[in-house]
């Protein structure tokens, strides 16, 4: 299309430059240098993301001597022993940390994802006083880094006596401004206004319309938001670090930081930290694999509806 437009412009300026009837129109080829540059940047970006994971896989199979005395990208023979050491350290505290992370991330993803979808649906489909200022506040919240809100949240939790409890970590993550914004985008793209109007004509109220029509059509959006919530809460570090003092309530991110502090006086903790980090990545990989099927099914269902 660009070549045809350029040809017409050239003919308008100089009619003698018009191609002969029946002659093929030459298309401008993309420079080889730009293709190499783009592909090179993609390769570098892929290596930047994949190499640390590969190193973690290889390093989790080594003991302390192999870790410092062998090549980085070679397997060792201590994977099973490292896993046993991680799972049995301090009466299985790592298992408790993993369970805590599953609770924090699972509740935050499901409940927080539903709240975000409901809020985004309301911003998109309803008209109410103060809608624009409220959504502007949501957009401002997207721009504020999470670390900047940790201290105010701690002061609020301390005033009501929720510090050093699971609720101090769960409640702040139940609503994410970016998830609300993303939910509004999904709502405007997946739910036609005519469908909701037809539901109102049939006598369905706003709540029934949302749960019977809106939420099923927003399945891909809900799964996407829940997945983002799960990953973000699983990797959250500052909020539980500030809110919690009892290590029995730590998520695995804070627990690994605690063990990392032991590696200087006790180097034998280094393989345990690496293996624990490797094990903590597995739930994220499983979440992506398991939710991918529902993600694609939701996309297909949304396109049909």
C-alpha cells in the first residue's frame, strides 16, 4: 500500500514516471541491516531473560564445592540432597513459606482479580457522579510505585492492630489500580453495550447482568488479571517484609532473603538458597501452564459471543 501511494504521488508530479501497463510494480525491500538489528535485539532480550533461569537450574544441582569450582553451565550431582536440605531445614520452614505464598497469591489473585474486574466493568458500563475523577485517581495509582505505599499501609495496619498477621499482606493486594484499568479495557472490548441492553429488556438487573453475562464474557480478562496478580503478589517483597515479624508468616520471597543473610557466616547455606529459589519458581511456571488453557478457551468464547 505504501508503494502504491508513492507511485501515485510520483505520477502526479511527473506523468512520465507512470509504469507501463502490465509491468510489475516494484516493492521496496526492507534493508537487511534493520532485520539483523531487530532480530539481534530479540535474541539479546531472550538471553537476558532465559540465562538466569538456566543458571538457576544448573546451580541447584551442585553443592558448595561444585558451585564455586565448576563451570556455571554444567550439572552437578547434589540436586536431591539440596532439595532434602531445603525441605528439612528448621523443621520444614520452607514448606510453610511456600504455603504462605500460595495463600497470599491465591487469595489475592482470585478475590483481587474479581474486585478489579467488577470495578473495571462499573467504570466502563455505568454512569455515576464522580466517575471521571475516580478513574483519574485510579490512573494516578498506576503511576505510584508499590514501595511508596508500604509505609502508609503499615501505619494504617498498625492503627487497627493487623500488623504481623496474614491480613496485613492480603488486604492491601485485593485491589490493584493497574488491574482495574486493565479490566476496563477488557470490558470495553469484550462486552457490547447492545448485549447488556437486551438483558435489561429481559428484566435482568445490574448484578445479574454482570454475573450472568458480563463475567463469562470477561473470562480472558479475568484470567489475565488473576495471573498478573498472582505473579506480582508471589514476588512481592517489601510489603511482607515491613508488615511481618513472625517468620512463620513469611512468604517464600522474604524467607529466601532471610536465608541469604546466613550465607556469609555459613557458606553451606548458598546451595540451599539457590535450590529454594529454584523451587519457588515452579509454582509460577505451573500457574502459566495451567491457566493458559483457560486463557485460550476464554479468548475463543469471547470471540464467539
